[in-house]
C-alpha cells in the first residue's frame, strides 16, 4: 500500500467525527489541503447534479489536466481501505457529474482524468493518504 503520512498542520480534529457526513467533510478537507500542498488548483468542491456528484474538481500543476476526484475517508480499516468503496456504480455517478460539469462550464478539455483519494483519518491529524492517479475511466 502506498500511503502518504499527513501533516498535523493540515485539517485535523482532536476528536474524529462519529457520523458519516462529518467523516466525509473532514476527509474532503484533508484531501483539498493535500492537493493544494502539491500545487493543484481547486476549481470546485462538492459539485452535485441529478446524476451524481464530484467531491473535488482541480487542475493538475504538471500537465494542466482537469481532474475529477472522488474522496473516501475512514476512521479504521474494519470495512477495508477507503478507496475500495469507489464501486463501478460510484464511478458512473462521478462520470455523469463530470460530464454535466464540463457541459455547464462549456469546457472541452482533452486532458481530463478521474482520481481517487483514500484517507485513513487519525485523531492527531497524522492522516494516511493514498492518491490514485487515473484510477478509473469514464463510466456510463
């Protein structure tokens, strides 16, 4: 497993949230800080439409690809690593939302991809993060 140690200087909680919404929000905050530290430009967070949602939409600082990012966070590994929760159904939802976002923004980027960020949250802020670049293809 290629986990990156998080820094206590990023988003953290002395006591981790106990509800799924709180865990998800903290995970997205940690992921956004992780990406910004790596010079990704965050374009939008939590884009929702009828067909699905995208947690983070960003520009890769290297090749300027448009990146649609699904974030999965967990407090422990009792259900396995968080990134395994990005099922084919979830991939289709993210894909639909990405196409809707591109249409609304009237963008026709040739370089776009789908990444997944899995986060194992720690109460001390030392989160474990795995960024899977180009994790899946456009799913219908």
